[in-house]
């Protein structure tokens, strides 16, 4: 299975993960400072700014897009509990 790097810019950590891994699955393990609430696309707490590789994340669902709009998220922001890795990405809490 293909592996890709998630770099958490806030703590300077890079983790190699299998394709399809959700950011939430590794963020807490490595001590990234992304806040999580519901982990179910409901609260928007886990908003992250993707600094590199935004196209290397899964396509956002209609529900994620709606919540991003409600949170006035800038372009390039995603929900860490929803986005799945499909290539190398670098991100930080928004
Ligand atoms: S933790 Fe609530 S939307 Fe991601």
C-alpha cells in the first residue's frame, strides 16, 4: 500500500501513513495542536490550513463543504476529522 507524509507544521513533525488515513488518526498521537471536538463533521473545531498539497487530500463531502462555509474557512482549509491523505501534505491549525 502506498504511504504518504503528513507534516504537522505547528510541531515540526512528519509522519508516514497509508493512503486513506484521516488526519485525525495521527494528529493526536504525534501531539499536534489541532483541537478536536466531535470528530464527526459537526463542530468545525478541527479546522486546519493546508500549507502544501491541498489537492492530495480526499474531495470534501457536501457536509464538510457546508461546515467549512459556516466557519468562514479560507480556501485551502479542511476539517482534520474528515480529510483523508492521498499524497504528501503539510498543514497547521487554522
Ligand atoms: S472535530 Fe468536529 S468537525 Fe472535526
